[in-house]
């Protein structure tokens, strides 16, 4: 993922708008294809953001837990 800050809420809102547009009965195939491509890019960004966040949380948990003495 690039160093550019991902705004999860903004991307999620855009994805919701795209999904609503794709459900419109009057959408033409060209527009649907463009929206589908954009939705896939957004999904990739959201997944990368969530994976990065999950890894960050795991690192914090490791730091918080004391090492077990054997």
C-alpha cells in the first residue's frame, strides 16, 4: 500500500455509492463496467488497510503481553 493515508470511511462511502448505482435499472453496460472496476480497486484498498490495521494490533498485543518465563 502506498504511503498515502487511506480514509476507510471515505472509501467505504464511495463503495456504497457505487453499489447503489450498479443496482439502478437504467445503468448502461459501459458505466457498469467502469463502476465495477472502480469498486474492485476500492475493495483492494480497503482489504490492504484492514490487513495493515490487523497487523498493527497484533504487534501492539505482543508488546503488551509479558513474556512467559520457563
